[in-house]
């Protein structure tokens, strides 16, 4: 009798715990920082405790023989070498276990890869100037901090040679240190410019932009298009984790904003069951400051 009582609840509880675990995956919030001087410093962003991943935005000129150039809006002036102090902020983020990527591309700029050699050359440049190569060099735009990886937000130019670039970037992943490759494709599948790069299966995190694209995003009161698109991405793209990329405020994008209560009550409980769910990506720190969005959702992510 006693043995039975001990045994029965165990048998019942085991599958239940597996179910509960499957429905309660924890994610993190990724955020873009760098395109507005009034969004606080990188160190302040990390000190909020709400973010697990930061994408420094953007390296907006590269490829075609151009010297790669950073634009961090009002934060600092790369040509006057005043962005080097961000190294201390990156280290402060690292002490909190936050991963910091350099985001290349963006909605404004002049970038395109013109050949295999051009794609490989960009990898070499980024490795030596932002990651583990060339440490101690005084020409590193963000000083001697070693970033965790490269984020691709390719919205302009051609789709060519980003697969070459990503493979070369990942080839630096030796000696125990990981080189993270992340990306922000638009939700129409496959992404027009990043599809071929994503097909390398080398991306660690993919934060899909479920905004500015009505056929695959949330529209007032309707979650179906977003949910269908989420399933498409999580079932088609071979990447470490997939994130739900969203505007942090209604004004942060042309369309696609999801009220925090809709996200936490109707959407996150469903998508958190995906094996590949990684969390939520927000554009951007500036807009998040205006709306308080990350504070409203962080406990549900
Ligand atoms: C490679 O990049 C450097 C700048 O980092 C540039 O001087 C050189 O011309 C580039 N080479 C090719 C083949 O594009
Ligand atoms: C990009 O740069 C190239 C060479 O520097 C120039 O010829 C081209 O007009 C630029 N394109 C844009 C859209 O600014
Ligand atoms: C990449 O793979 C997907 C299938 O997962 C396919 O639909 C797509 O056409 C492939 N190529 C490109 C360039 O996106």
C-alpha cells in the first residue's frame, strides 16, 4: 500500500514535469543600441538587467573596397576616435554575462559585397578590428574590447557573398572562443537579401523582424499571420535560436507594434513552446526608453 502511494505520484508527475518544462522555456531580450544619442550609454543599457544580448548599430559602410565605417549617431564620433571609450562599457556588459555583437548593415548606408575576396576581406577586417585579432592596435574603432560576434542586418544592396563572409567569420572560432553570428532578416520567407547566408546554418541567433511587413506580422487584433510566420521560420531555418523581433514602441516602425498585454497574454505563451525559441528582440533602446516595453514584458519572455 505504502509502496504504491510512493510509486503512483512519481509515474504521474514525470510526464507532467516534461510538459511543464516544454511549455515554460525561458528566453532573453536582445536590443539594438547605437542609433540615438539620447538612449543612455551602453553600460547603462546593460545595467538595467533586462537585456541578454546587445547589437551595436551600425557598421553602415563596407564592401566594394570601401574602408568600413561605423555610425553610432550622437554617442561618439568614429572619425575623431571618440568611440574607443565604449570598450569599458563592453567589459561592463561582459561582467554581467551579456553578449555584445557589432551589427553590420541597417536601413541607411552604402554596403554591398562585390566578390568572394571582398567578403573574406570584410571578415578579416572585423576580426582584427572588433573581435579577437589585432588586440593592442590603436586603430580599433571600439578600443580593445573583444566583441562576441557579428550581427547581420542586411537591408540594402545585394544578397551576394554574405554566405562567404559568414563562413570566414566562423573559421575564426578556434581555441575555445566562440564567434557568434546573428542576424535580423525580415519576416517574408525566405529573406530576399539574407536567405543564402542563413542557409549556411551557421547562425547562432536569428531575430526575425516581424514588423514593416503586414503579411507576416501582428495587425490589430489578429495574431494568425504572425503565428504562421513564426512556425515557418522556426521549422525552416537551421539556427541555434529564433527570436521574435518587434518594435519597442508604435513609432519605432511603420507597422507591427504589439501592445505588451497582447504579447504577454496571447503570443509568448504559445511561441515559448517552440524548441528553438530564444526570446524577443527589440528595436531599439531609444524607443524602449520612451515606452517602457521591455520592463512590461521581461518577466514573460
Ligand atoms: C581589403 O581591405 C583593406 C582595408 O581593410 C583594403 O585596404 C584592401 O584594399 C582590401 N582588399 C580587397 C581585395 O578588397
Ligand atoms: C556608394 O559608394 C560608391 C563608392 O564609394 C558610390 O559610387 C555610390 O554612389 C554610393 N552609393 C550610394 C547609394 O550612396
Ligand atoms: C534557402 O533555404 C530555403 C529552405 O529552407 C529555401 O526556401 C530558399 O530558397 C533557400 N535559398 C535562398 C537563397 O534563400
